């Protein structure tokens, strides 16, 4: 047939072909050879076999070619709007056909038909043959596709021919696919020299065979369209031409154990190659992969492929992660795992055809990289926290969250906090720094929780619980030190920091306080520090004091701060009393002018008395001292005034808490007038020197006799005056030395030098000495015994009889807001209560107590 | 050289002026300087009441007692008729007794 006639056929056929070609290819089809040749060109790989699968079912058999084309194109239009759906896997209807064509009834009549069929089949064979890249060779009589179509139409008009034709087409297809399979097989076993290349080459061949097959089959299907539309429509148990071709290809190649194994193995090894060489471009393979995946998808074998890819991915990362874990640090490993996951997420988008596959791949990779190694990863947690690797910790958090192993992170995090925290708390040599260290530590952990763990509520609970555990690993001391820390902050206060900073410190310390169970210990120490701040007027800011009281009140309830509030009130009340006392004095002195009989003499120094409610203040040891007359009379006058105003009350002086401000002129040393701020004890000693000649000395025993101070207090006082820091040494002692001895003599330091005008002489007796600290602690322990007894009696009173364990639990419940004790302590309390006859054991019943009214 | 006093800031505790500052209220068994069973804060909110019989109680304690025995108000300790004394008078009397 001439090229011209070929072209004329083509003019008719082209639209028909176009429906099976992508639009980009349509312009190539100016000649049939071009159209067929295009199949072997690489660009033809983009021709999707799915879009070409159109079988307008239930359409009536077309009467003419033109009407067929009209229908075909309209059916194509309608199809483009419907999404391509993948047919569910179904059992292959394909069986190896060996039965011969059915014998023809009417030989003579059918002779021509048989010849026609022969021609048709030969043409189809030629089209299908993978060897022929060009139109049917000259050896076979070339027949136009239109003619072939007509032949098919004729064949279809004879029902007995149909089955025969169908079987023969099927045979031709099997043969063609068999050739493809053989070629793939032989190429698969060769190429062994360069395995890396061979995978790509082989897969390319597979892909080409497939797209080629699709092209050829679509041509054949067009020729056999009448068969599809009549015979096969009325025989639904038979596959359409297209489906048959797909089925055969799938069966012979993708379900062939050897070939499918090769395909899958080569796909996975190509993927692994890309994985292990992340810098290399993978775009070449990417295209190939999506075509191959589409093929598997179309041929209902995709799940096998996917499973194998997933398996390979799992295996790849299992091996790699184990090697990495041994080779690099945890932090680097986490970076590596994170990078791998990102890469894999990108790669998944083209490796897997659907979300399900992508998700399961990521899950597998996560499990291999993180999930299976979470224990090893978490062993590196302490180091990452120590080095404050916020970014890495964030990655760790996200990764562990991805594999749902946050519970493990919580445990590891808690263990770290506890062990590290305990090491701070138990570091007895650095007790002074404990609270500062704890606050710094807490801030660090806070930042990790907020920055790295996204303020995960569970993890911040872990933080709280762990802090509570480790702070209470050491009894009482942390509570004591928190009180001391607050004292330092509230004392130095605004001199070194802003109000906000101070508030911040108070809040942070309060959080630590919240964790400690020895609330009573804190209270006692806080009270003592608070008392000193109030009495010595050392509070940096009364606003800060109030704010702290408010915080404590919110935290522990009004009962906790009641005493502290009374203390504050006492001081304020005392100021009011002093105001009215001054008013009273000025009135009295005026009265004196008019009537000179009164012996009342207003002192020539300021007096301001703090009147305290003893029960709410810390107890201080009572110290005897002989007060000089001028001080004593001033105090006495006030006392009379106070008792007159508050009937039924009497004042008791606590001189160990008093302070004075005295002026001393150090003219000789050129120092001029200095204001010394001293305790009452120090003042009483200094005043003794007023009576002496300049330069005269007083012996220790003289001072002792004249002040009446007991030895310990006196030594301490003299030490503060004569042995303190050089700029505060108002007295000199001979012989010199650090300690005060009974043979020592004292005299005024004429050479006293200090640049400041106001000098506070360290009041050693007001300092929290180790002894005092010990006694405070002892007092708290004593109080605890009483609180325990009171709690037990309260419970007994309500219950009359109660079992041992119940009583213990009730008592623990009552005291837990203040402190915790060992059960053995509570048992001791019970013994005491039995001794005191508050309760007795019930006879005949084990472990039951009865309240004795 | 002499030193001169500028200011004096002594500290004093106030106590209820009872015969024995360490004694407890005969009714609630709390310290006089403490509070009766229901009060929280010592001071003018929870004062003492002095009887002519030289017995003293927290005001809240004795008032409750007297309410319960309103027919025949007696001092719960000495069972003499309860009569209130002013603080000053009380102090004088106790001083005289001593």
C-alpha cells in the first residue's frame, strides 16, 4: 500500500488514535510510521496506559466509521471528566489457551472469512510484535487499519467467528508478551558486570516494554473495537480486548515469580542507592519509578511492590541506624534521624502512589530510626540537657512524639531532674549557694520544657513532681535555706535590683518553697528573719514584704501568715503609739512650764519603742542587763504611758532586741562626729566609757560588774566592738587578739577612722549564729511533736475508738500541709499520749485505741 | 571622749497583767497571753476579764460560762459570786494581797 493511501487512512484514524495518546504526542502522528515509531522513543513513556483504557460499554454497534468516531470522541470527552478509578483486584480470567479454534460449520462459506481472519491476525501479530518498531514490514501484506477494522466488523457479524477470533487474538497477545518476558529474562541474567547500571537499564527496559505494549494494544483494540462492542458485550464472562492484554501482561510478567522478583529487587536496590547517596540527583530514576509504579498499580500488583519497598526501607534504616548509633553521639544521631525523616518524607511523595503508603513508610522509618532505639537515645538525654542543646532536645521530643514514646521521655526526664537536683541539694559544702543553684537549675529546666518540649503539660508535671521529690530528699535544710534566701533578697532588695527583678526572685523562691514539705521549718526561719528585718529596720521595701506575705498567704492559707501579719501590725501599731506618745510628751512639757512642781524630764534623745505580741514573735532568750539610768527612765516613762492607755497590760523589756544610735566625736583622729548604730548591749558598754578620763582603761571584770551581762553575751558584745573589722573598731583591747579573755582591758579607740558618717557596728549577737539556727530547728521539732499530739487527740475526740492504721492516716492527713514525718514518729506520739492518759489500748482487740476523756 | 545618745529603739513585749504571766485561763487552758479557743489574734480583740475574787479569764471564756450559769453567776474556780473588777482595782487588790 502506498504511503498516500496510508495517509488517507490515517486522516480518518488519527482522531481515533489521539484518544489513546497524550496531546503532546498527537502532532507526531502525521504519519503512521511516526505514530508507531513514537512508541520506541523515550518520550512515549509519559503516555499513560490508564487514560488510554477506554471501553465505552453498552454502546450500540456503530453503523459507520464516522458515527463511531463521533461516539468515540464524545465518550472520550465524557471520560476525561470522570476520575480514573483503579479496578479492584480480581482473579485472573486468563488461562493458557490451548484449545484449537472451533471447527467451522460451513467450510465453503467461511473460507473467505477464514482468510480474512488470517489477515487480521497476522496484522495484529505484526502490530503486537515487539521486534517491529516500524509499521508492518513488507513481507506481510500491509493492510490499512481501516480495512482491518472493516474485516473485524465483518467477522463480528458472524457470531461463530467471534469466539475463534477472540481466542486467536489472545494467543497472539500471549506470544507477544512471551517475547517481552524472554527478553527481560535474558537481559536480567546478563548485565551482571555493572550491577548499579543494570538495575536502571533493566527497569528502563521493563518500563519501555510496558508503555510500548500499551501503545500497541491500544491500536489493536481500536481495530478490534467491533469485537469489543458486540461479542464481548454479550459475553460478560470474557475480558475486553484491553483488559485481556493487561491481564496477560500482568500474568506473564508481574506475576512471574522470577521477573516480578527481579523488578521488585531492582526497584528497591535503586531506591537504596538513592538513599545512601543523598546528594546525588534522583530525578532520572524518579520518573522511571513513577511509571513502573503506575504499571504495577494498573496491573493490580501494586501492593506487592509497595510491601517490598516498605520492607526494603525498613531494612535499610535498620542497618544504617544501628551503625550510626554506634558511630556517633546521640545529639548527632538525632540530627541524622531528623534529616533522614525529612528526606524520606520528600521521597515518599514520589515513591508511593497514595497517602497510605507514604504514611506507612514514614511510620516504618520512624520506628527503625527512633522507636527501636529510644532507650539508647534517652541514655544521651542527660548530656543534651547538661549542654543545653535546646534544638536537639526539641528534635528528640518531636521524634519521640512521632513514635508515641513520650512516656519514656517523661521517665528519663524525671530521672535526670531528680538525680541532678538531688546532687545539688545534697552538696553540703555548698549549702550557701544551694538556692541560687536550684533557681538557676530550675530556670534551665523551665526553658527546656517551654522551648524544646513545647510546654508539654505532661512533661511540666513531671518537672514539678521531680522537683518535689528531690527537694525533699534532704529534710528541712532546703526549707531553711529558702527562708534565708528570701531574707537576703528582701534585705538587700532594691539596692541591687529593680522591683520586677525582686518580684521575680520572690516568685521563683516561692515555687521552690511549694515543693518542700517542711513548711513549718520554713515558717519558723522566715519568721526569725522577718522579725530581724522589722526590728532592725532592714527591710528594703515594705511593699515587697507585703507582697511576699500575700504570696505566702495565697500559697498556704491565712493560718500560715497570721503570725507574720501580726508582727507587721505590731510594728505599725508601735509607730502610732510613738506618735501619740510624742504628743503626750510635748503636752506634758508645756504643762511643766506652767507648774514647775513636776519632776518629769523629757529625755534629750529620740525614743521609739516596738511593742510586740509575744505569742506571735519568735522567742528569744531573756538576757539580764543593767540599763543606764537615762535609758531606763525613758523606757519607764513610756511604760507608764502605755500601761495607762492599755489597761490590764504590762510591758516587759527585751533589751537583747533593742538598738541605739549614738554620736561620737573622734576629733583626735580627725574623723569628726560619727553616728554609730549599735545594739542596746553595745551601747551600754560604750556608755561606761563616758565616765572615764580620756585614755583610761576598763577591765573585763569591771565591765561585767557594771553591765550585769552574762559572760557569753558580754564576750560577744566586746568582741563586736573591739575585734570586728578595723573600720568599725570603736574600742581597743590589750592585749590585742581575736578572742576576748577575762584578763583583757579595753579603752576608746582614739584613732578610729571611717569614711562614712553612719556606721553600723556588726551586731554579732543579732546574727543568726549556728547555735541559734540549731535551736530554731530544735524548736520546730518540738512543735512538731505537739502538733502531732494535738492532731491525734483531735481525731480521737471525734472517733472515740479508732484502729491504729486509721489513726496514723488521719494524723498524716492533718499535718501534711505543714510537714511530713516518719510513721515511727507518729507511733512515738501514740506512746506519749498513752502515757499521758489521753488514750488507751482497747483490751482484747489488736491495734485499736480508745479516747480517754 | 564622750558619746552622746541620739535615739533609742528598745523592744518590749506586752503581757496581760495577771498574777502569774505564765498561768493559763482556767476555762480554755490556753495562756492568758494567747487567745481563747475561738480567737486567732491576741490583743484587744480577745481581752481578759478580772474578777473581784482575784481570778481572771479570757473575756470570751468567762462570758460563755456566765451565760450557761446565768441564774447564779459564780466564779468557775472558787464558786464565789462573780463580780467584775476594773483592771486598776484588780491590780491594786492583788498588790495588796501580795
